[in-house]
C-alpha cells in the first residue's frame, strides 16, 4: 500500500458526481419522469458498489483516509441501505413529491457519500466532517413533505437535536486533542498510553471527553437517554428516509464509535481502568435502550413509531457486542448491522407501500392483510421475526453472536437483560403478524408494489433467509474487518 493511493477515492468521487448528475437530469427532463431519476440513482449506487470492489485497499492523506476491511464492510451496508431507500421511493416520488425529485434522490446519494467518508476516517477531524456530510442532507430529507406539519416538525427537531449533538461531539473531540496533542486516532491511543504509564493517571479531562463523545455519537445512534428525537422524526419523515435513517445513519454512528473507542480508547474499555472505564457506561446505556425501547414499543399503535422504538432497542443489542471490545464483539456488530439492513429496510418498505395505498400507518389498518395480499403479509412476517431473533432467520444468528461476545467479555448481566427484553419484543412483533393473519375484519385493499419496491423486498427476504441459514461468508468477512484493530 502506498501513502498516496488516490484510486481508493474513486467510489466516493463517482457517487458525488452522480448525485450532481441526478440534479441536472431532473432539470433536463423538466421534472416530468420521476422513474428515470429513481432508476438512475439505483444505477449510480450499483456502479459505486462495483467500483468499491475494484478500488479498495490503501491509505491516503498520510493515513487520514484509509480503505481497510472495516470501511469496505460498512460501505456495502451504506450503499445497500441507499439502494433500498431509493427503490422504495418510486411511488412517493410520483404521487407526493411533485417537485424537487432530483434533489430528493441526490440528497440520499450525498448522505451516502458522507457515510462512506466517515467509515474510512482514521483521524478525528475527518471523522467529524464525514458525520456532518452524512447528517446535513438528512435534515432536509426529513422535512421533504413541506406541506405536512409532521414532516416539517420532524426536520426541525432533527436539525435542532443534530446540531446540539454535533456541538457536544466536537467539544469532546477537542478535549481528546488537548489531552493527546494529536487528532490521529492511532497516535492518540499511543500518547494516552504513554501519559498513563508515566503519571499513573490522566485525570477528569479524559472522563469528560469520553462522556461527551458518547453523548454526541449516542444522539446519532438514538441510544438512551439521547433517543428523544427518534420517534417523532421517524413518524414525520418520508418513510423511505425513516428507513435510511434507521439503518444507514445508525451504521455510520456505529463505525464512528468503533473507530474512536474500540481503536483509540481500547485501553480504557474494561473495569481495570476504573473510573476511566467507558465500557460500563456504554453497557448501562445499552441496557436502558433495550428496556425502554422494547417496553415503550408495546404501547405503540403507529407502525412507524413502533419501529422507531424497536430501532432504539436494536441499537442496545448492537452495543452489547461493542462493549465486548474484542474481535468477536466487533465482528458480531458488523454481522448484526448487515442483517439489520435487510430486516429493517424490508419492514419500512412494507410500511411505505402500505401507506401509499391506504394513507394509514396504524397497525390496526393491517387487519386481515394476509387475505388480500398473502405474499405482502408473508414478507412482513419474515422481517418482523428476524428483528425478534427467531431462527433460522438472520436476526437469530446476529443476536446469538452479540450475546456470545458479551458473555465472553464478562458482561453476563447485560446479556441477561438482552435476553429478557428480546422476549418482550416478540410480543409487539407477533402482534402485527396476528393482526395480519387472525383479524376478523375483512380487508378491501389489495397491495400491488412497484417493480423497484418488489426488488427491494425480494433482496431483503433472500438476504435474511440465506445469511441466516449460511452466516459463514458474512461472519468471516466481519471477522476479517475486525482484525484491523489488532486486539
């Protein structure tokens, strides 16, 4: 690997230029054919994936940007979530977004570029810029229904909370720079170790820095107690954007957390370093997310709000693998996010299609859906059962791996909390299945998804079943990506 391997930037540069092309194309066709824009965006993402497979493995800008296995793994998740978000947007682009369709698709691509930069960042400033490139387009997309009060409210809340969390994160990163004299994450790790070995302590500055960085990234992840924005934003935003937020944005937060804490602050992960122990702090937040997310989801009658609280609980499960701070832990996090891509994007795609046809997000509206749209109901059941962790679907293997990593690292109590809350989650997931299959009401609406939406659903179902029965290839890839941290 050379220090100036410019070719590793080709996927990001191409996708950025393609987003600009989408803007121009929208003007060229005089905003009359939204399908051309949608298919063009999907084509651009597909080409980006191909370019990523060709141009990878190298470092740039003296190590500030690196295309390692962890970055490539998460870039696939980002591209996949964007592809599915675009694929599920065809109907709303035709019916609800009369103007600025090019901007809608282009902003999704811009946000994806930010995620890709973020995953390759090995330096604090680059990482922060990548995170802002990710979230700024999402502020606009959350409020894209300008005539819908809920959508405008969602965008405004997301902007205010996002700006606040960014300020907290930036302050935390500046403290880390002040303590270590560097923004390079690996050098930061070395300098912290040298200071600790020389003086036997670092002091409250590091504790404050870690708390502020956890809070800043916790807002992006909707980790309790930084979750308050998620239900309202998820409900008000266009449903494909909600799906993109719940998968792509969360995966970006996960990789940022891994870069800073599991790489840069790994020495302070265990209780040996009390009170400089970020592991126990994150473990408590993960337990709170699982408990609050699952219990609150029980009371929801709106499917988007239910999935919002479900996603809060899901990030709690993800953080079980993160606090393990081991090769198995990071691999389990990667595998979990990969499967979560299929399950959550699939569930939100169903919600998008259903809302397009019925105008409702109420769970009760799904009554008897299996009678008129049996395939549609079967898809939704598979997605929900995977989120609940039922074998042989991918969600079971994902939960098993993070729980195994947690036990291996000594967080048995956290795994017990995760197991008990998983049982609670089964109730509200199964309630939707019961509503679709065993309701006495006779439905009148038959669902006919568009071709792109059907493609998204098919990919999601195949991914959940295939990688649930044969987790080996993805798990091996995730294990390979975890080796970059040299545990």
